[in-house]
């Protein structure tokens, strides 16, 4: 397998709030992803979506307990990666 981008960084996290991924947190994540210089992705076992798209994020149907991997294509976007992971770990501010 040939990797097109060896600069990709990723961190795993989980959805911990009771309501799962709904429109408000999807909107906040998309806004954070738009601050990145390069692409930001949210990945579950079988799906990878553009983190800058609210609709794409909602297609994950991420309920409480869903494991999500946040990936960035540019190491310069590490702060965005950390911010999104922290948002997940904070339960989207709903705990």
C-alpha cells in the first residue's frame, strides 16, 4: 500500500455525551476544521468524512460510545486536531 501523504497525524477519541453527534457539535467541529490549512477528517471503522462539512459529520450517525479517529493532513494543523479531540473529550460541552 502506498501512502500519498506521510505527514498525516491522527488521534483517537470517543463520543461520550448522551445525545451523540448532533447538529450543534457537528457545526462546531466543522468551524474548527475550517481553521486548518489542510484537510481534516473524522473516521469511524468504515467511514471517513470531511470534518469541515456539517452534513458529512452527521452521516457518521455517531451515537454515545462511537470511536472516532480525527486525522489531519498537515502537521501544522496539530492545534486544530488537539482542539477537536478536546471538544470530544469535553462531551461537546454537554456534560
